[in-house]
C-alpha cells in the first residue's frame, strides 16, 4: 500500500468514524438505517483484514508482538460481538419452517 493510499484510507476511515458517532437514533427507521451503516463499516474493515491475511508477505511488516496485540484485541472484539449476536438472534421471532433445510438456516428472510 503506497503512503498516499494509506493516508487516504485513514482519512476516509476517520470520516466514517465521525459519521458513526453522529448517527441520530431518533426512531425505528433511523435505527434501521444506522444498523446498515454500522454493519457496512464493520464489513469493510473485516474485508480489509482478510485481504491482508491472504498475503503473508504483507503481514511480515508486523513483528510478533504487534501480531499478538492484534490477536488479543480482535479476539476480545469478536467474543463481545458474537455474544451480542447471540442475544439479538435469540430475540428473533421465527415462524415455523416448511422444510428442514430452511429451519437449519441461522438467519431468516
């Protein structure tokens, strides 16, 4: 990643953080739109990490201590997010499924 593209990404991401911090949750529709915005931000970040992880040469830029710190931090975030995800999933009201295949799906349409 060139220095200028890295700086562009950082600037865009800082702007996105400001956008997330200023989300107005005034009603159900605003919350729904905010959730899309939040999940999109998380998804984009995760996609970036995946693109790094498939390139071991790029990951060589980080020393062992940095990698351990990344692992600890991301593990804590993942566990917290997955616990949140379980709580949200348990609140879903799921209609009975006509087929076994559909009932095995985690998310319902």
